[in-house]
């Protein structure tokens, strides 16, 4: 069962599921063979964008697209992100069965829309050639309140190790 205040949203294409806070919105999309899922505080359909939410991009065939194993691609992604933005929480690496998780939390300066923070998690599966880019973002001035909602979403989700 989901924790209190959340429901499970199924992502059947990837045989996965993610926690969604009650009252938030869900949207899915596809670009080429990549799938995108959005769990957002704001309604993307009405506003065309969101300020606070979780984005899940599932990108298959990374070795064919980049010439690199997904784990190497994710490491280079995190390294590039760290060189371009301010580090809010230093990078980490974790192993979870066939998955390798590369993460970092970054402060992004934006003079027009205001500063925002992103929790970036690249989960890789070198056996299947897939990367799951899971990014939670929130305006910097409301990060702590929004992180309290997001943390369970990033600690408890289901992804299939055959995708």
C-alpha cells in the first residue's frame, strides 16, 4: 500500500509504478523510443509547464545512441551537471541489484523565473541498455517544504529490471 497522502500511479509501458501525492497531476508522453512521465504539483495541461514535480525519462538503447554503457553515460551526465551548476548535495553512487544509481542535488540560478533546486537521479541498467532519469525540481525558496513531499517518491518506486 502507498504511504498516507499518496497513491500509486502505474507506468505500464515500463512495468513500473511511482508514488503520487494526493491532489497532484500525472502526465505521460513519448518522444521517439523514449518515454516521459510527469508527476506535478501544477497542472501541466492548463499551464504548459510546472514548477514543482517529478520527471521520469526512460531512455532505452543507450549503447547504440551514445556508444557508452548506461552507467558510463550517467557518470558523464552527472559530471557535466556538476561543472555547470552549484552543488547543493554532492554526487553519490549506489548499487541496487542490476541497477546503478548516480545522483546529485543542484542549485540552478535563473534570473527570470527564480532559482530552483533539482534532485537528479540517473538509474542505469547496463544489462538492458536503459537509463531512468528521475528528477525532482522545486523553486529554491520552497525546497524544504516540497522535499518533505518528494522524499518518499524518490525512496519508494518500482521499475522492472528487464526493461
